[in-house]
C-alpha cells in the first residue's frame, strides 16, 4: 500500500496514524511539510527509518525547506515523476 503524508508531524497526528497502519509491504512518501519528519536524529526519523518499509521524500519539498543536508541517511529523495510511478504501481493508496 502507498501512504502519502502531507502535513507536518509537529502539527497533527497524520504521520502517527499512518505508522499505525503500515506493514512490511508499505511505501511511505513524505510531501509538503511532512518532509520535516526526515530530519536526522529527530524522534520522527527514528520511527520512520527503523522498520522494513520504504520511505521516500519529495525532493522539491525537501529543498524548499532547506533540509537537503539534514536528512536521515536512509531517507531517499524522489522527483515528482517517481511519485507518479509509485501511484500507478500501488492500487491501494491512502493520503494522510
């Protein structure tokens, strides 16, 4: 299942709810303010990058927030075309 998280984990519970529903086959894409969760050494990065699921961050949103060199080493940045490909690949999707 593809999970797309849009809001900052410091603003609402969307990422927490997402993490409650993921399994090992889940793919998480952080966009907009949700990319803040990918900052290395943060509580959120620890929770995101310890499982067996894949976590992507939309590169335009990472760069817009000046986070390029502050991300967890396991964070994988993607372009919009990869997000579109992931949407095509995953029939079931949830946007948080």
